[in-house]
């Protein structure tokens, strides 16, 4: 584990066969070795922050037989030291103290990876020359090598009394006249480090006063740091491939820094630059590793992000527990590959059908078939679905290298699925990624057919002509058929967020600014919060560790200027602090529920203040009346809000389900769905109840 609690401790091996002096009883406790900066089997960059517990003053620490004791310093809880010069691959750490000895096997990977994400994506464009250094200005310049390496640097800036950030004066020996104070009265001076990991730019910030204190280290911390860390996760997706990125998730938030938090992020933790949760998780692991090596392990680390940042927070926490100890998500989705791709690709099909339909449809009928709060959301989502097209969003790749079905059929394919080819594998017949995308048996508009909003003729024409996508995302008459192996892989490896991995063991705050009724049709619609909640409940029998907060859009999607989001941040701090102090043996979920602050109550902030009530889809509830959650195409077609069925199981058509159909219409329906229609009451094809374990 990389979080604030140990996962693996090497237990002492009693050296009874050795001739050793007697050990006093006060020094007889076990000697333990712990890697603070990473999991022992996933160290990167040739160094690791190591802690030795239970040792006396004469401890000896060895790396592969070489004494490295000199790097260790007493920290009040034992000894801590940054051990370098690890060999690639297997290494052995050993600690011996007073005749007691322990060993720990560790594995080291290159600083630029990969560790578990598979072979690096190629081609890969370094964008360090476009990476502007926050506050300081200027760029990082050309990379030093093909792995986008840059020279590490440290910069300082400060908060002014005018409420802006300014560069710290070089060589100054006195405080600027306009220097502001933090919430705790400390000088608001920020230390920012910039470096590399996993071909990404990594940045960290924390409060530090260079005039008053020495450079912080793991055993000499900045007195202004509150000991906690927030990992900022950037949004987006389309175009998030084949590039290192020119920004991070943001490390200059004045509210968070002013509260004393350390911030960290990387350019591959911005989904608009890397729309792949596997690489994002690996990059987050390595970014946090660097932070811990430089500053020590935080008491806890919170994943913090909106939209594409919420994808990362959910998937990293569920699949790689320990990187984040709690998450605060905004404008959330469960994941991109299914929760998002399904509803935007369905929108593309529906919008295309409506635009070419030979029968009449009112705009309101179209809206209700899609399920959205506004009609504008439908064409907007249709446009956003181009992330599944391998020929779109490819500007970063040189034109001569891009895929073209005729001119360059083996060229680079720029889409969200091919970007995940390490996960799903290639179809040997085409070389393209095995794609887990399917709409066979989906009865679009079924719910509004039953409610009488559309006619049987409209329903039949829609489902006969809505079609699907070929491998290049061309619209075709046939429905889209998922690759069976890709579907199994998506469930087995938790690429479809299951909710039963690490997510069940952490506090979750889902903050949402309501954007469902934006006139342009916004992608960040409210039902996705219910999707994640439903998955938690299916996997764990409860979602008691998730609290949902809702308000209007006055502060934008995810701004710390919002008092409600500020409340979420402060509440998470209290929640994790109390949770960490719970030393009982009761179940983890009971600890989480007991630790939740009394002041953290689910509800919405309306025009007359905060309404404390469960956020659900009860039409009688005040929050639902203020902020209707609406629906989505597959829910209108009969699917559940969990949106976790990639390919549905089929059942035979039943005539009594369509009482208004004439004989001719019934015959036509059977022709449209010769293999049957979706049975949403059953798990999807290949949907396992128990995916493989975490950290796979």
C-alpha cells in the first residue's frame, strides 16, 4: 500500500542458529522493514524511502549485501532513510539489530516505467516545450530524451494580499510587503517541485518558508504543512493519447494550499492527455512515490477530481487501493469506457437516426427517447462520441503516421479503445483493438413506447434503422457487436468499475453542480452519481461510505470557491482523521460509518439554503424537484441506472409485452430482433460477480 497505513511488513527472522550476544528484554521486539514510498514489489527509479522499526542504536541495514545504514535518521518512531542504487528487478533489503534480523524482497522498475500498464504507447509526443510552469512562467523546454525527461527544478511563489500568486523574489532575505498569511497565520509561501515519472511531468506543492526553515525532507518537515495531501486529477478524454501533456491536474489551488495541504499531480493524470485509467493509476502511484521520497508519507492522500478526474478517482481507488485513502469527486462518472461511452455512442446513433428519419418526430419525442432533461443534450453527446472514431482527435500524431483505411491501414488509431489495447488486446484478424462496445438487442425508446409518448410505428422504425458502428466508427445498418474476449476482460480486470475493490473501504464524497439543463447540452448529467451508488450497493450491499452533495451551477463544475465543496474538503479531513484513529476490530464499513462527521449530511443547496435529505430519484423529494436527475437512452430502453451491462443477455420476444401491436407490427418486430431482445433482469454476458483481485 502507498497510503498512510502499512500493507507489508517484513517480520523478523530469529537468528537462533547464529552466535550473537544476549539482547536485553527492552530491545527484544521485532525488527521490521517497511517501504514507505511504494509497495515493495513496485518501486521505481532506483530508490525507496525505507523505515526500520524495533531497532536499537546499532542497527545495520544492507541492500543486496552492501551496508546503507548511513542514510538512516531517527524520526521518533524508528529510523527512516532514502535508499538508492537499487538494481532493476529483484533486490534484497536486510536489517539487523541486537541479534535480530529481518529481510524484505523488493522489485525496482525504471523511473519512466512501465510497471503494470504494459508496453509504452508509441508514437509518443513529448510536450515539455509546451508545458508552462504555473505562476513562474516559461516552459520546461525540449525534453532530454525520448522519455520526455526534464531537469528537476524547485520554484517558490507566494500569495499576495491582493489575492493573487506572485514569483518569490530571487535571493531575497526578507518577506515581500504584500505577502499574505494562511488560515493558520503562516506566511503563504509555496514550494513547487517539478520532475518526471512514467514519461509524465510531475509537480508537487506545499507551504514552506525558505527564510525560516531548512529544505524539507522526510524527517524534517515543513512546519506549515498539515501532513495531508491531495492528488488533483484532471478531466477530459478526447485526444488523450500519444502525448505527455502540457499541464497537470493543478497544484496552485489557493484554498487547498491555504488550508495547509500538499498538492500533487502529473500530466498523465489529466484524462484529456491520457484517457486510460491503467496508465493514470501507474502515474499516480509513481507521482506519490516521488512525493513521499522527498517529503515523507502523508497521514492520508485524497483523490480529488471532476469529470475525467472522477473516472480516475473511482478506478484507481477501486483497482489500486492504497494510492488514495478517500476521494472527493465532482461532475462524476463511474468510468469512461462504459458509463460514458455507452450513453454518448447511443446518442450518436439516435441523433443520426432522427436527422435522416423519413417519419415525423417531435423534438419532445426525441428528448424522451434519449431520456435527457433537455433536447440539446442529445446532439451535444452525439458530437462528443467522436472519441470512439480512430481518425478523429489525432492532431498530436504526425499526419503520415495516422490511420487511414485505404492509404495507411496499419497507421496509428486515435480513439479511446485503441488507446487501451494493452488491456483488451488486438484482434489478430485486423490488428485493431478488441472492442467492448455493443447494442445488440437494445430496444431504444421502449419506456416511452409503453407510456404512449411514441407510437408503435415510430418505435419499429427507430429500432430497424438506428444501426451501429463498424470498427472505424462508421455508422452502419447492423447493430454493434462486442468482442467477447474484450467484454470478459472489462469485467474481469475491473475496467468497468465494480465498486467492490478498494472503493468499499474508503470514504467517498460525490459533489455535483447541476448541469443537466444547460442550454448547450452538457455531458455532466446527474444520473451518473446514481450509477456509481448502484454499483457500490450491488458489490457491497451498501453505499453507506458515499455521501452525495448537490447544488446549482453558480460556481462552475468543481471550484473550491464553492462553500459546499469547501465543506466537503473539511469534512473529508475530519472523516479520515477519526477513521484513522479507530483501532477496533469491527468491519471496515462500520468504522467508516462511525467516523463520518455529524456535520456531513447528504442533501442539496437550494435557493433557500441547504436541504438535508437522501439524494435519490424520488419525485416527491425537494432536491429532486429542484434538480431533476433525468435519464439516458439505455435506461429508457429498460436497463438499470447502474449502467454496468456491456452486452445484454437476450430473451425471446413476448407478444403480450406489446399489446398495441398489430399482427404486421409484431412480425416486423420479430424481424428487427431475430435473436431476441435484452433481458435487463439478468447479469450481462460475461459479467462475473467476482472480478480478479486488485493490483493486477
